[in-house]
């Protein structure tokens, strides 16, 4: 074959009609994004041409969140974050109607920046205090401490205490609740449906409680979405668990295709443990952050209250496994998945006291347990393929009542 022939065969013919090759699809999608970024950058560099007069005569919007209050010998340390769109300066600090001298790490807080104020004040152990941060334009940001206590040093012993606290309120109660396994294995089908109803009631209470607690943490704050972060966390957890379940179904035996959508007991128990674990993560976060700022006295009575309240979570995990072989290793893993996140939550809460983060994690727990509660419903069907039978409804009401009654023991 000659060189001329080789050249002829390797050169592709031009497109019909002389048209150019089509533009790649990914480039068509990337183009508008690049254009938007360029326009926003130019707009920011020019400081919003023509919009300067809109803010004339309007005071800046001040949204400050107090994230941490620590009591040290002769001092009170307050960490605040600017969650608004405008810069903010703290000009004065008032502690129980006394204007105290203070220093701060940042004179002016830009949006999302923090400052730590060290206030010279001889506080008294056990006394309540009302702290108000006064801004340069006269705004007041309040912070209330019910009972002042010396803040622990955040060293090895402190984190060891937080770990022990997580074990007390998470791991041990769940393990105790799983001791109902022998009783459940000897129960009749009717009793199992009743206990499944109790499990749904328990999870429903946890979901509602987490949503309400998360919204309370960010009430009155529009930063990071405000109360929306709770629902965002719930939606993320729900979608992640649904996606995980769909992936697991895709890899299961093809013979199960077309059958009812009830989950296998082992997988359902795993999802329940994951959901409860996410809930306990948020619970541990709240406990750790409250203890770190000295606003919660975690005495023996409160520990017992948490233990009783969380013991019912172990019952929820083992109920779907009534007819499964009781393997100690599997039960131990499920118990750790459900209880150990309380340890992580306490450690995080003791070091990062951020209301929006706490609310998001509480939302994660709410979405997770709600998703699992819906997965339990197909298992509650009777011979007439009805879910909300009188027995199942009674179980749900009983579960709600148990959680409400035991929840009264941990009010602090």
C-alpha cells in the first residue's frame, strides 16, 4: 500500500454538509456555571453597582449566637459568632446588671466569624447569671446560665469523663434493653405484633422529640437556614437509609422479587440500630455541650433517668429478631451501633458547641428513626393483611406512653 493510500484511509471524512462536530454535553453543562461564577465575581468586586443607596440610613442587621460560656477563676469566657450579613462589634458586656471589663480576640466580627471575650468577673459557684453582650449600635445578645460552675479543663481526664458519660447513657442502656431477647423469642405471633407496635411508638416518639429539640436550639436564628437545618438533616438521613436499603435489595436473592416489601429481620434490626445510633449521637452531643458550659448537673439520679429512658431502645432492636438465631456477636455489634454514637456525640459536644450543628445532627436522628418506623409497618400485618389492627394500635400507643413517661425522668 502506498503512502498516498495510507493517508487517504486514516483521515476521517468531514461531517455531512460541512457541519462541525457537536459540542460535548459536559461542556454545555459547565458553560453556564462558569458564566455565573464570573458574573458574581465581577459583581462582588464592583461592590454591587447601583445598589449602595439601598442601605443608606438603615442600621446593620445583627444576629449573634453565643456558642460557649466557660467559667474560670475570676473570669468568664464567652464565645460568640456573627450569624448575620453585616459586620458586628461588641462594645460592652453586662453581667447581672454590672458592666464588666473585658478583652476580646476580634474587635469586629465579619459574617460567620467568631470572637472570644474574656470578662473580668468574680462569680460565685452555684449562682445564676444573665450575661448580655452589647453591640456598638446598642443591640443586646443575652446568655443565661442557671448555675455557674467551674468549667473543666479539656484534657485527657475530661474526655475520659465524656466517654464514660456516653457509655452510661448510650451503650449500657441499649445493652440492658436487649436482654428482653429471650422473652421475645418465646412470645406468640400476636405478642410479636404488639411489640412491633411498641417499637413503632418508641421510634415515632424519638423522631418527634428530636425534631422539637433541634428546632428549639435554633429558634430565632436565621443563620445556616435556621430551623430548616433540622428538616434538612432529617431528609438527608431518610434518603441515605432508603438508598442503602435499595442497594441492599438489588444484591439480594432474585427469588424475593415480586414478594411483599417487608425487610428481612436481620436487615431491619440493623436499620433500627443505625437509626437509634444517629439519635443517640444527637443526644450525646446535647449532653456534652451542656456539661461543657456548666448548665447541666449530671448527677446519679439523671444518669439513672437516661438509662431507664434509653433501655427501651434495646427492645426495639431485638423485636424483629424474634424468630432468628440468637448469636451473641451479632447482638453485640447491633448494640454498639446503637449505643456507641452517644460517646462520639458527648466528645463532639464538649468541644464544638454549635447550635446549628447540633440541630442538624438531631435532624439526622429524627429522619433515621422515622424511616425505620415505616419499614416496620409491613411486619405488623395480620392474617387479613391489615397493619393498624387493634393490637398493633395498642402497641404504638403503649410505646409512645413508655417514652413519654421515661422522658420525664431526664428533664434537666
